[in-house]
């Protein structure tokens, strides 16, 4: 095995700094005029604030990624996320997952050591390129790797760190991680992007190829990239996209986003396991439409499986699918949504009356065969589940608590146009609602509008919903 040997020096921030010292929440308050929990570390420069929260929940004082739990199946959402905790302190437990068949763990392995203060773009890219067409594995040892340029993985290459709390890949300016070749994996890293001029077509991690796996990766960014994890097809279909134990942590952009240019392409066989989108766009954003998970902006998506995921505190929807494309054959299992729709007051222009539900926990529109199993919503601004023109599928044992909590009036020129709803089904057909419940909605519990005969409801329970049910 060949080794790229570079000097690694530990950076010591506390005790030797001079001049003003910022804590994370002080910098956030100064820059964004908002309040965040107190942080446990301080830094000399305000823009180093993100280092404090890298891999941690701010103020929690413990890693968001403890050692992997030895489980063969994903736990239920209520077992992983303490949804009653008003301080938002959740235990994130990575779970054991089987890697996709296209992951290449064979071939040559090379190691790269961090060199603080140096631009690592060339050193890492040289190591990747040296693997050749046969591929292999690049291991980034623990440390901080600053890159000002784009890193591109070749086919059959795995880029691996020692853990998202140990290996930090920090992109500055125009830099990002490009996964544009097939049969690649990124694992065990913390990835960040800072200082990029806003780019609608770039993510901190940008995926433009099929057969791509992203595992045990935590990422964040400012409002420069479009998303932390950005899947973009440009004139071609993509398939076999796999995300497991990934976290979009307090980014100024979308957490996970799918999109297509040059026509409507299809993203097929897409899996999300135990992933989190936390406070996406809540404290900083380049536009007003930031969601946690966006599975379709201008792309179709087919054979989507989402299990054990959490969307919390997004500026708009937690889990989102746009109106124009088509979602076909999707399953959401044991997924949780909490306090999404931080935008709260939505000003309508009449362009799209459904935009009033962009603050929903689950906002899925124009789809076929979509099942929600054991999913939950708590405190989302406009609706727990907003389903529009979904043909075929079900809501099974799903719960919504406190729909509309904390929302301002959703108005056009002062006229109320939206009432919070726990379960809103609009023009759905061949759809079953069974063993679901709503509690504490500021509006309706279950509201079925248009094509009532197309929805079968059994054992629906409501408690303390202001307006009850309507269908």
C-alpha cells in the first residue's frame, strides 16, 4: 500500500487566542439576528463558529454520531427521536446497514494525512487519480482537510474517513465533492462548504451519476450551494442512489435535494436509511423555498424507499415533492417530522394556491402508489401530511400532534387562506387511511377534499382538534 505522507499538526484554538472571542450562538445572533442555544466552545474568528457545531448539536455538548448501534433493523422513529424534548436534543444512532453491491472494497488502498493550513485539493485528487480505472479506496485519516477546489472521485473509488466526528473535509469558495462517476462511495466524513457564491447547480456533495452510496456522512454549508447533498441529472436518468446514516446539520440550504435539467429525467431505485435534515434554511438561506428532503424539484422519482429518517426545523416542508414531476412507488416507514415550516407566515400571490402547504411535515403532490407506515408529525406549521393527487397508496398507523403549532396567519392581504390540518387529502384516489390519529390540531384533524369516494377511512381517531374532521 502506498501512502501520501503529509505533516499533521493539531490546531489549538483555546488559551492562545488574542482579540475578540466568539461563541457559536453569539456569531449566529450577530449575523442572523436569531437565537441559538449556548455553545460549549469559543473561537477567535466568527467564521469558525461552524467548527463548534460540526458533528454536534449546538449546546448539547456531545457528539451527534456515537458509535454505531448493533442493530439489524431500523428502530421506530419514536425510539430514536425524543419528540417531546422541547430543547431539540435528539440522540442520533447510526445503524448497521448492508452496503450496495456496487461498492468496491477491493483493490489498492491509499492513506492521506491532514496538513492544517495547507490546501489539500491537489494531494487528495492525486491520490484518487493514482488508483486508475481499477479503483480502490482512499482513506483520509482524522484531521481537518481544507480544499479550495473540486474533488472528483473516479469510477470504482471509495473515499473514506475515520468518522464524521474525526475527519473533516472543509471546502472553501468554489470547492465541493463531485460524484460524477459510477460505482463510488463516500463514508465516514464530515463535509462542509463555506464562501461559495450562490450556485443553483451545486451541493457540498454533488451527485450526477448512477450507483452512488453516501454512508455515515454529516454535512453542512452556508447559503452558497443549493443543498448539502445534491442529486442532479442533466439530460439522463439516474439509478441506484443510496444514503444511510447521513445528516444535513443546520445548513443555509436544502438538506437533501433531487433535481434535473435539460428535460424531466427519472431518479430510480433511491434509498434513504436513518438520515436527518436538521434546521435546513432556518437561520440562513438564499431563497424562501428551502426544505429538509426534496425528492423531486423537476425530476421524476421511482422506487423510493425512506426509512427511519427525521426532518426537523426546515424553513418550509420537511419531506417535499414538487407539483410538476411524478413520484411512483414510494414507501416512507418510521419517519418523523417536527417543527417544519419555520417560515410560518406565507404570503400568497395567487401563482400556486397549494404553496400554503409548503410548511407541511410531508408534502407530496402528483404521485402513484405511495405508502406512509408508522410515520409521525409534531408541530409542523401548516399540515402534518398534505397529499395532492396521489393515486394509490396508504397512511397506516400514522400520527400528527399539534398541526399549526406556532404558525402565524397564512394570509393574502390579511385574509386567512389556510387552516392547519393534520391530514389533508386533496383529489386522492384509491387511497386508504387506517389506524391513524390526530391530536391538538389548530384546525382540522382529517380533511378530505374532492374525490371523497376515492379514500377509504378506517379507525381514525381525533383528540382536541379545534375544527374536528371534514370529509
